[in-house]
């Protein structure tokens, strides 16, 4: 989050109001309010504001002293940012150690990444995915944006010094540096271009969303604004026409930001193909207006309640996400106004305490005074008040619990990897008996079947979900006469996209055909394909289905359609229904294709909290019903069902 206005600089209350609007948008997004699907863009506004304020501060220092004192600058940032961050991390570690929910071992790595301000790159390398994240998020995932800003604070002063030295221009009497601003905008354009080139609508966008290189555009546009709009040179003495233009530009920027927050979301391809740059330009217009003392929009956004929030926006941002994540019951979906009000109230209360007792004292040298006092002999016991002892005891308990959490106390075991399960062969007791499986009622003509699935099939073969082997789908296939079975199941699988190096379903099918496989197919796919189409894949539903069918050819195939309880986003039930409609439409073109109507058979109570995967009773039913549908689609004795849709 951007700094409050530093000492010696003219106070700009409108910018505090802008901070407040930005952090409120982020909170509303994380609470799941549907009317702000683009609330995450508040982070982009903060980026541009940070770029402006930091560059304005550094250029003012250069103009006043003839040099930029990097040591003093970084010490100021450390005083401003580190104490509140350390406190939040310690409290969160203590909370999850004692209360939970217990975190996986990787949580300790996330804490280390936060301390080193590399959370964004850690998330990238850990493949934290928008499209394959079904469990509870980590309470520290929001720190990626602070990492981007801190990396900017470290690198940008060096680049700015190089620019001041090598970009040949004499600063104008007004303090403007237009050539330097132009060079900075070229860097911003390169960052925006990198985002557009690296983004692919069919793949997870986390690399371009979290990357410092791809998000630098927003910071650099703010920096360029500081070079042509230095706050120290702005004066209220302007003509009325100029004031009207200034007000109009500010209102236009505010409306543009509001429209994008209302009409976009994190999956919108528009954002990655110039949308974030457009957001930064709109933010720059608004910042330019709010920074000017003659603008009438500044006092409006400088309304006292907004200023209160804006001044504490750093602490509010730090605390809001852990509070939301750690106090929301597992599996809770939708908006709960009472719970949300309590979470927001707790966020504001803790942020106020952090600002008053941690951030403000640290900014004004309290830590240095404490160290000096300690070196001089410390305190006598009688000098510490009762409240002081209580605070020291509480801090000691928090630190002990936090250290225990870092040591692994209370962490949950690492989940088993959802790797591929391939080439499992089952021999039914009926196998080899003359007139056996193929001659019994309720059996299938498919003596060999390959089951290709995504994470919704993992529970079908899992001893954790189905400890009784007779309930697993291998036994159910054997029961209907499919005596040879091959399973190729992988989490986050789709027909087109790949995830973490695993082959997509099309590649799996081609590999089996290359090995000479001939038999029946069960394709339990579509959940991720529907999501990928929603977020802008260039390969639509019908093209995906045809791609699979082009490999399978005229071999019998039964698709299992999909359903979810999710109300919005890529995995919403509306997207699943579109996939199911495409399956039925394609089925008319392929004589040996059938669709099992799982969407009509599944019951809401069979879903787990994410609204996508299933409970153990759900997998018991799914295993039995898929096998039964295969027997009905391709019954023993030859032939197949007359209808495309199998109930």
C-alpha cells in the first residue's frame, strides 16, 4: 500500500480518500460481493498512487539536496512497512497454530517469502492457480502486492538515478522532466506488452497477474506522472477554465475506474491485453486532479471518514484478508452480511490499534529510542506499568506460538499429490467364464474400458474416500463385465490446457491410441474446460469435444456431463450447463457417442464445500451410477442405447 504523505510535503486529503476507495473495493471483492467483480483493481490503483508518491518524494529530495539519499529512503520505508507486517505475521502464525485451520507445510515457506518480500514470485513458482484452487486460500496470499511494491522501492531509485544522469534535459523552472517521463512511459509500455504477450486466455494467468515485470506498468505510469506533475510545484492560482478541465479529468478518471471495477473481473482477457494499463492511466488522471490544490474533487474525496480509512489503509490491507480467511467457515459460499460486518469491524479495529501503537511510533523513531534506552541500561522494574507488563506478556506468548508454528507445530500433513493413475487392470471373477459377463442382464459389451478424468474422478479410485474396495469404480466396472480397465486421472485436467506439466486429455487419448488401444471410453471431463472457455479460451466447447472425438474415432465413448453448485465465476453452474448442451449437440454427429446425465442424478448433499467435488457418499453413488450408465449405453449382446442421453 502507498505511503501516507511524508513530512515536509503538502497534505493532499483527496489522495487519502482515494486510498480508502481502493482498499474498500479490495475488501468487497474478497468478501465476495457480486456488484464489485473487479474490486481487485483497487490494488492497481494503489500501484499507480505508490509510483507517483515515491517518485515525487525522490525527485523533491533530488531538487532540494542535489542528490537522492538512498539509505535514508530505504530506512524510512522499513520503519513504515516492517513493524506492522511483522506483527501481523506473528499473530497469524499464532492463530493458525492454536486455533486453525491448520496450514500445510508450505505455509512456513509463505511466511518466509512474506518476510523477504518475494511473495508474488513464490506464488508463481508454487503454481497457485485461479482455475484449480478449490480449497481454503492461504491467509497470506494478499501479500503478493506488497512484495511488488517493495521490489519497486528497491529497484526504482537506482533506475531513477540513472535516468536523471543519462537522460539529457534541463529541468524546467516548473520542475517538469518531460524527457525522463517519456523514457519512463517506454518502460511502462514494455511492461504492458510483456503482460499481453505472456498472457494466454487458455492458461492460468497467475504468472502475469503476480509478476513484478508485468505489473510494473501501473507503478511506472504513476512515476511518469510525478515527473510532469510535481506536487511541490502545484498552486491553487489557476484560471477558472483550467480548474474546470482539471475537475473534468478527475471525474473522468474516477468514473473509468468505477466502470472497470463494476464490469470486469480477474478472468477478463481485456485486463491482460491493456486493461491494467488503461486502469493506470485513469488512476493517473484522478491522482493528478486530487494532488492539485485547485481541484474541487479533492475536498469531496477528502471527506473525513474516507480520510480516516485512507490514513490506515496499509494496516487495513494487511489485516483484512487474514481475518476474512481465518474466520470464514470452511465451505461457506455467498455473502453473509452479519459475518461480513463483524469481519470488517474487526479489520478496522485492529488496523486502528496497529496504526496508533505500532506504525506511528515506529515512523517517529520509537524503535531507535528503545534501542538507545536498552544500551543505556534499560528500565527498572518499577518503571513498567501494569498495562506494560500485560502488553509484554501478550507479545511474548504470541512470539512463542509464532515460533512454534514456524517449527511445524499444528501444521497439517502435506496432501498426497493428485498425480496420474494409469494402466490399472482388473480381472472380474466372471472373466473367462463362457457366456459370462457379456451374457448377463445389466452388463456391458465393453470388456475393456479406459477412464480419462479430472479431479472429479480422483475420489472414485481413492482409498481415502472409498476405503471399501467394492465401492470403487474399478469394482463397479468389473461388476458390469468391463474386466480390463485403464485409468488416466489427473487434477485440473482439461482437453486443451495443461497444468503443472501434466498432459491434457487430448494428449492422453492420442497416447493410448498410439499404443493400439481398442475398446470403450469413459470421459469424465468438462469441469475445467467449461471454466477455461469462460475465461476467454479461443477453443470453444464444441471444438474441444470434436478434438477428443477425432482421436477416439468410431470406438464407443460415454461422456459424463457436469454440474456444480458454484454461483459465479469460471466454475459457475451456468458454464457447466453450456458444456452439457454442447455435449448433446455433438452427440448427434457421432453414432457411437453417448452422454451420461450425471447432472440430473447428482444430489446437492453429495457435494463438498467447494460445490465442485464430492463427499464419500457422493463418490459411492458416482462410481455405481457411471458403471450402470455404461452398461445401459452399450449393453451386453451388442448394440447401444437409442438415445444420446443416458439416464
